[in-house]
C-alpha cells in the first residue's frame, strides 16, 4: 500500500447499502491503522456513527492487485491528533480546521491481499485471496 494507489472508504448508509468514496489517507501505521481527514458534516460521519464497520480498498497503481482492509472506524476530534494529521493541500477544503475538520481512525480487523506482480494470488480454484487477521486490542 502506498500513496500512488487509489484508496476507497466504504461505509453502510441508513438502508444498509454500501457507499463508496475516494479518499486521501495517511500512510498506514505499523499496525495497519489508517487515518483520514473529513468534514464533520459529511454523510460518512453519520454512517460511521450508526455502524463503525468499514472497508478500505486500495488499488495498486498499476491496477494489477489490491489490498482490502475490514476494520472499525472511530471519529476523532482531538486537537493534538488533528494537528499531527494534517495535509497542507487540504487548506482550501477545511478553512476552519478547529471545527470543520475531523479525523477518522480505522483499526483493522482483517486484510486480504492480491498482488500478481509480487506473486501473491488467490486460490487457483476459488480465487479466495490470502487473508490476515488482526488481534483486537482490549
């Protein structure tokens, strides 16, 4: 997973239908936790409040493979965290960084990977990809 690929955040709306949107995440942390910035008034915020189960989908820059992370999203409005996780190119999107900018923290539960260029492929018969499971922190 790297910045050159495309990332999508998938939530469930009030009718339990998936809603997919392109996002600009920070690089995953060593434990694969992923952070995003968003508008606190956006639909995804309300969707996460109602159901924190989300999926992240990263498409390789050459479109040959992907990483999909299932995880739990948490809304974070801590000023220190918001200051640490800021991209200067977001200035036009969030003119009021204090109240108009919110973080989404996704803690992974499982991850599947397909990368033919790295010889990581699914089962020959079922196409089921390799899956890694993460321990949940108590």
